[in-house]
């Protein structure tokens, strides 16, 4: 019984991370995304070539060019040439 409960807890904890949005910066310089989650804004700065996971429960993201996009948490954002695109 305890093993089943522990296994279910571990599965639930890792499942939330599996569905987070991700962003990859393919540019040669750092790029910043503004992430709004639950009314709180955070800047997510990605170094050249860096990949990050964020937004597991949905959020709004402001791209480097100023565009605003709603995310569900399953998307991949690719930044190239200063432009972010959802893949």
C-alpha cells in the first residue's frame, strides 16, 4: 500500500514538470522573455544557446519583439534572429 502511494506521489510530482513549456535561444546573444503567471511578472533571460523550462500551468509570455502570447504549458518557443516562434 505504501509503495503504491509513494509511486503515485513521485509520478504526480514528475508529471507536472513534463508538461512545462520550454524556450531555446538559438541567437548568439542573450534574449529575455517576460513571463506572466498568476498576475506576477518575471523576466526569463536565456543566454546564447540556452534552453529553459517554465510555465507548467499556463501563462502569458511577452517575446523579445513585444508580441504577447498565451501558453498552456506544452509549447516550445524557439528564438532565432531576435524573433520568437512557437513550435
